C-alpha cells in the first residue's frame, strides 16, 4: 500500500533534488519574465517539476537539457514527435525547402504527391490541410453541420479534441454540463452538443436514433482522460448506427495514429466517414489533415458550390503552406513506414510486459493499458470503461510524484497523463531504463512509512 504521506515525502525530496540538479534551467526560467508566467505557452507549467526543464536539443528518442542531462523521451512532444525528434529525412527536406520559400498560397508538386500518399496510407480518397488538429476538428464540425443541416454533434464524456469549443461538454453524475474549467466560455453548448459515456451502447443508440446529430466526433480509443479501450463490438455498433441514421462518423486519429500503420481505423477498423490526423504527421512542424470518403467529398463540393459567396468559416492563411507540405511529404514518404511501426510495436510489447511484471512483483493494484505504440500504467486495478471511471481513476498526487522521480532519473513522461510513446528510434535499453527507474520509484514509495 502506497501511503499518501509517502507520496508527499517523495515529492518534497524529489523537488529539492530537481532544483539542485537544474540550476541553468532555473536561471532561464527566472529570466523569462517577458513571458506570461515565465513560459511562452502556459501548458509548459504542467510538468510536475518546480519549473520546466529548459531543452537544449533533441534527437531520435533523446532530449538534452541545458543542464546537460540526457533524457529518454517517452513524451515525444505529447505525440507531435512520436516518430522521433528531427528524423534525418525530415530535417533534410526542411532545410532544402527553407531556401525555396515557405508559404505561397499555391499548390506544389510535392503537395500533389502528398495527396496520393495520404490516400494510400489512410484509405480515404480526399484530403484537406490545416495548421493544427484543433483547427481540423473545428473545420470538420462545420462541414458536418453544413452537409447534414443538423445542429447537434455527439461526443464522449471526457474527450479532448483540442481547442474546439463545441466539444467541451462533460457528464457529471450523468448530467451534461459545460466544462467548468474553460476560460471565457460564454456560449451554452448544451443545446447543440450531446455527451454520452464511451462504451454505453444504449445511450449511443438513443441519441443517434433521434436523427438530429450531424456527426459523432470520437477517438476510436479514448486517450486524453487516461486510455479507455473500446468494448468488444462498440466501434462496429457506432459505425452501423451512424450509417443507419445519416450521422457522419469522424475519427480523430491525432493520437491513435500510434495504434498501427494507417492509424486505428486501418489497423483495427472500422473506417470512419472523415478522419482527422494532426501533430505527428508533420514530425513537429505545425500541420494537420482531414480526409473523407468520395461520397462525403461529393456532398462537400455541392455544398461549396451552392452557398452564397463570402467567407466559409473554414481555413486559415498558413494552411497547407510549403513548409507543412514538405514536412508531411518527408514524414509519410520516409519516416511513417511499416517497418517503423514494426519496431514501435515490438518496443511497446517489451514495455508492457515489463510494466506488468513490476505490478505483479510489487503487488500493486494497478493495470497496464495498451494499444499499438501507446502504453499507459493506471493506478487502479480495473480498466476504466468510460470517461467518468477514467476521471475517477486519476491520482494526480501519486502520478506527479512518479513523473518527477522519473524526470530526476532521466526519463520523460507526458505531463498530462501516464502515457508512454514508443518511437521507431526508441532503443530497448531506453525501455529497460524506464522500467528500472519506475520499479525503484515504486519500491521507495512502498518503503516510506508514515
Ligand atoms: N485531437 C486529439 C485527440 C488530441 O489529443 C489533441 C491534442 N492533444 C488535439 C486533437 C489537438 O491537437 P492540437 O493541440 O495540435 O491542435
């Protein structure tokens, strides 16, 4: 049994150790008062350390801080760099493009090739580019409402799809509420956003049978409230109900591209009507894409032609700029390959069996969740079946103490959850170092008595 007092004792000790070991990072942080809260982007304060590590460089699955510490990186930019930091093919393509112009508002030859590469890899014939996955999801919601003439969308409780106003509805004790943590939210989303629990077959069916839902926007496996796996048959039921009710099925594969080659849809099924992929598709260069079936494409074209002239509300000036197209072209052509996935999945298997062994040997009431190259340890014994159970399973104090301990031993985990990503360049010894450090952490936590 890990005592709360052990967690806070470890946290206090590890915070002091972090401060002592990272004087240069501390100094940069203290000299960054031009930034709001001393960071250029406030999420950078979400790491469990007293101040963020200041990065010097990163390559492959390694990151080096300005204090000279080497990290085995399992955060990988929270998926943006899940195929490794600065893959050589990407760096070379970017360097070349840098001297040839970065943004033209014109198509390029590489762009034409990329459209075919996207279709080949993800199995949908037509695509559009945006700058972030958030923006892609916003565009897709607008398209779906436009195509169906329906106002409502359906999302799963506990989901995250980026900075997308429409999805911020939670279920609290079964009652839909606007997500209370949002800043400056003035719109009541409840009339147009329906939230149901993931894996609840009946709730899904009754919501969709009303016939007034434009689209379901979902991750095929929930990954942002911890990982919640789909119950057997759930995604197939979702697919069938969407088809039966004229509801468009949108899979946001921004994270689940880690499930296998072609994303979760292609590696596990079923296929959606529209797919969104962001972050890693440009290897860290800001870009995202959404793809759709020929049928959806024809409807989009008809809608676009029939609407009055003027702003569509979809798109932004930097979308599909030459740098983004170059990045995706290099990533799809040379980095996001089948052999890359073979390695990622093998590393994930190694990590999963090591984690299960630690849990067994230490007698912890924990479990491991795993799809493709994304692995998570969860500090409760039963896998959560939906967003409410996943929210209840989170133990912020324990998780952040573990993360900090690991950071001090050269292991980086994403600050927002216990998710670990295995890249095509993650080495077995990196996995083993993570397992060793986690085992030591648990050992110490179990030993510290009140
Ligand atoms: N969709 C999912 C599933 C995500 O996890 C995220 C970000 N974590 C986004 C969309 C938004 O991506 P971005 O922040 O790059 O816009």
